[in-house]
């Protein structure tokens, strides 16, 4: 039997040093998919507490304090 056109193209791409298309099947392009889990209640609370803290990193709170003394 003769080879199909798709099989000829696959073998040609392998001869030219390209990736084997069969490696891309069923594995999300060579990577294994990670199962997605829902966050726990503690993770959700920690995310809410730390939500806007990175925006305030460039502010210097407490650095502008000074010592004032009245001597009598």
C-alpha cells in the first residue's frame, strides 16, 4: 500500500529535523497539564489581606518622624 499524504509530510518534517507532530498529541504540546484546584478559605483570606500591599511599597511611612522636645 502507498503512504498517505499526511504520513509523507510527517516523515519529511522528521528528516528535516523538525519536531515530530505525534509528540504534540494528547499532551498539550509536550507539557503535562496541571490539575487546577480551588483555593482554600485561608488562601482566599490571605489574598484579600495582601491585595493592595504591593501598590504602597514606594511610600515611606514612618520615615518622616522627628523628635521634638521642650526644655523648661
